[in-house]
């Protein structure tokens, strides 16, 4: 696990939560996912590819193709999504590598990091995607328009 959640892990959870809000409604085009979640298409493609490899998402090719959640939201934990994205690093290197720290055992810092990592893992395993799903109806239209406008201004 990592102490600071990487941007791609955050986006992976958001993509899954969005697809969870549209579960069993058919595939969502990647262009729609990218636009609605303000993720560049190449970055969204990379995330979808990784989660597809973990069997969390699947895709359909063609005119009516897109991305869909391969696991019911109530059966998918945040931990599984993060694992699917390759999140395996510990909170601190000392958790995995006894040679990392010059302090002799029992090290209170080492113990703290192990406890915190275990707490975080328990929490991520206990939280299902169902708790976080959303659809377009949940978006704040004013914020979406302001964001789109700022992106257009940045391009000019």
C-alpha cells in the first residue's frame, strides 16, 4: 500500500464508481467517461486497460461499444480496484525490508507503520464500490461548465 494515493488510483476508483452507477445499463464509450470525469482519454485508456487485465472492467468494440463494470458494485472492494491498478507498495519501506532501518528491534516507528498499513488495508477491504457509485445526475452542472470553460481558455 502507499501512504499517498496516486492520481491513477484515484481515477481508477472514480471510473469504477461511474461505471457502477451505470451498472447493467450497457457499455459506456471511453470518450464519455473521459469527458464526464475530466480525465484525458490516453490516461483513461491506460486505467481501463489495467482494470480490464484485472477482470474488474471489460470492453465491447464497435459502434455501440464501450466500457462496463465486470463485477457487481456490491461485490467489488476499493482494495480490489487498487490491487488491479498495481498498488502493492507498503506505507513505509521498513514494513517490507528489515535492513531499511538502522534501529534495533523492536522499533516503535516500524510497529506504527505496520499498524497503520493494516488499518488502511482493513478499511479498503471493507468498503465496497456500491457505497461510492454515481451517475451524471450527481454532477454539479455549474462546476462542470466552469471546468469545461477553464479548459477551453487554457487551450487558447
